C-alpha cells in the first residue's frame, strides 16, 4: 500500500464548544482522499486541508447517483484514548454497496488506514464530554465526465469527519411513528441493501408528510405486498412481542445495519429469542390490542437506539409501553454506548484502538 501523504492546513479552524455541537455541521481541518482509475487501481492516498471538491459538471455522480457512503464514530474513553466501533464491518458493507452500484472494491487495509490516519491527525477534534464523539463519513463517488448511463472508470474514496454531541441531549424520549402506505423505500432486487444516497432522497417525501401529521419518523412497508414492516426512517427496527424480539429479515430490501447486528448479538447473549422474519403491520396492531406488544425501537449509528412510543396507520393508533422507554431498549443503549466509550467490557472484540 502506498504511503499516505499529509498536507496540513495552514490555518486551523476554531473548534466549537461541545455544548453547541449540531450533528453534521462542524467539519474538521482535513479530509482523506484516494483515487481509483481502471487499469491502475487505487492510487495517491492523501490527507489534505478540508475544502470543496473540484469535479466536472458532467461527473456521473451528479447525474446517475453513482455514490455510496458509510457512517461510524470515533469515541474518546475516560483515559483519553480514542477508539472505533466495528469499523471493519462498515468497510465490508461499503464494499457490498460498491458491488451493487458498480463501483470498485476498496481494499480493507487502505480504507482502514485512511480512516485511522485521519482520526489520529484530527484527534484534538474528538470531544471529551460524555456522549460526544467524532462522526466519520466515508463515501465513494463516480467521476467519469461523460453523459450516458455507464459505470465509472475514475472514482474517488473520501473521508470527512465532524464532532457531534449526544443525539438525545434531553434523554431517550420515545418517538411517534406513522406507517407509510403510499411511497416505498425499496424493493427486493433494488438498492435497499446498499447504503446509497438515492435511497435517502426517495424517502424525503414520505418523511415530510409524516412530519406534517405530527410524527417523527416513517415506518416503511415492503414494496410488493405493502403489508410487511421493513425499516423505520433511516434505521432498522425491532419489536418485543410476548417476550420475543422480532425484527425484519434481511431480504435484499433492508439495510444490514451494524447496530442492528450488534443488538441481535447482545440480545442473544442475554438469552432472548430473536426472530428475523417478515412482520406484518397488522401483527403489530393485533399484539398491541392483546397486550403483547411490549417495546419497539429503531437502531442506527447516530442514535444507537430510538424508542418508539406511538404507532399509527390511517385512523389506527396505539401507544407502546405507556410512551416510555422500555427496559430492553434502555439496556441495549447502556450496553452499546458503554462498549463504544470504553465504560464496559467488549466481549466480542468490536473495538479498534486508534491512539
């Protein structure tokens, strides 16, 4: 692997106060880039001052959405060291997304080096306060400057980072969810299993409609039958019904979440029966009616877990666990954040020390 060249910024930005951090707003001083050209492979890995990208107006990423991305975090522990959570899983998922979008596979050691070297350089940006972290956004874009629907031969892999505060500054408050019955997020055979921007752009209309009705998130149904649960907003989703944990199976239209996988492992460690299968919306309403729908929550990198307190579809509306966070949801949050910030043991070797 080529050595990563580092060009330091001449002037450093003023770092924001931890109490004022807003998710995704305060980018650091540097970014990592590496180029890919067909026939040459990946080359010229470098860390440079953060700034605008210069791309051709005909670049395929702008016209045909040849783009994928990931999201993970760097956490500062009590002794001041910095660590990552399941970073190799993010890299593997990125390569799975790349395969679906006809983008080149990036060697795991190259992606890992780009991420870790950038975090080391920007370590002063990793905040110290409780529940704060450095959000890491790797992404890959197709840059061939030609109109016409073809895979790109020139590609860039880029990593940018920004400090973020606690996702829930006032605590884990349950959210209200509305089941979307018009738009669909993805279909089997589409790009639902890939982390690509087009999936999120297509979700905005339904999210806006739900917000106007007073709901925080959309609960997506499958695109074929319009009856089976898939995801909630931009997160995976889980339900505790009659003591069992239910979550939609990875059928090709559901994103294989890293937090989802971590939750399933912990739940099994704790002795819960976890079923990954099709779950109809009607099954959930029936469980709510007979009193067996005990908890519901979303899972994702940004929030870790997001408790669901209300579920609605049309004129039907049910309250879950008295609109309070449930004990399993709380335990998952405490255990995962404990591992991430180094407050509890890491039994599955999910942590990578950076510095």
